[in-house]
């Protein structure tokens, strides 16, 4: 295994927060892929030992953002998403071999930006007198990483283009709620995250379409085939149309997603 691979794998497995953030920022911007050997997606990536993982229904709700507890629960949930996103980006580099060097460079850059997002959200938690790991969280994001560990095409379809794209849809509403309670500091952090996450989903779209083309597959048909096979339910709610288009979704994909969401509500 190359030195760069060992360094990236070590960052993925690092559980101490300060050490992990420093390790990610120290990673190279690009790697030479000659001799690159895929390393298996870990069942448990590096994460703080104090973080308690629970079923999604047991995660604290964050309805009342006018209260300190409500805002803390919301920001903790967002920090958990961004922390997972660090590991997801690192694993996208480690788990798959034989791809263009630009693929690895893209996901190394995503990992660094996700680390910055997490650090900014963690700072907000600390200003409120707490820290990441104070509340329980669920493991859904990493479960999808494990389910897609055998194929980069599946990973690009289902992590960036489904799970992370849902963040594009949710963020405008979250920002509006924070603005309504006067939390301009958290809103400013989310504004940066919202802008950069478009690029992260776009990277997923690009490499998903690249992999489909390399295998002679129709990308739009393949996306919905994988969605039906691996995603529980259908993405629903309001879709951030402009953000999704900028992130590489086609008009047809968005129309189909909206139709499926409407059908799900009709039968719900």
C-alpha cells in the first residue's frame, strides 16, 4: 500500500476529533493511482468513543429552535451529518481502485471541506457549552456506505445523489427557521455549507455518470434502478430544484423524483 493510502486510511480510522481534523487537513491534494489497492470499508469508521448510536426514532427532536436545547439538538444533528461526511469522502478514496486520478482528488477535496463544515458546527456547539457527542445519533449514513462498499457506481448514486442531496433540500428550511429565531451565526455557517454541498453532490453526479458511461449504462435509468433496490422509501418533501440542477441532476430526474414523492404522499 502506498504511503498516501496509509495516510488516508489512518485519517478514516482516527477517532480523536482534533487528531482526525488535523489528519484530514494534512492529506495531499492529489494522489498517484499507480499501484492503488482498494481497502475494505470499515464496519465502524473512526468516531468519538463517547458518541452513542441509537435508532433514528430515539434521536432527540429539535422542533423548538427558540430554546437552547432545540438549537443545540439541531446543530448536533447537523454536526453528526458532517462528521459522517468526512468519513464517507475518505472511504470513497480508500475503498475503490482503478479510477482516474481526478476522482481521488475530488473526494480528498470534499473530505477537507466536510472537515471544515464539521469544525464550524462543533465550534457553535462549544459556544453553547457543549460538544459533539453530548447527544445520541443514528448510523444511517454509514450503513449506506457499508451497503455500497462493493461498487463505486452504487456509492456515487446513493450517497452523494440521494443522502447528501436530501441535505440540499432540507437546508433552506433550516436556515429560515434559524433566521426566524435570530441565530445569524448558525445561519452564516449553514450558508457556507449549503454552497459547498452543491459541489459535493455535483462530484457524485459527475462520477456516477462517468461510471455509467464506462459500463455502457443509461445513467438516468440506472439511478432509479439503484434507488428502488437499495433506498428504503422514496426521497420526498420539497426539492431544492436550482441546487439539484447545479449539482448535476437532469430535469427528467427531478420530474421523476417529484412524481414519485407525490405518489408516495397520495398513498401515505
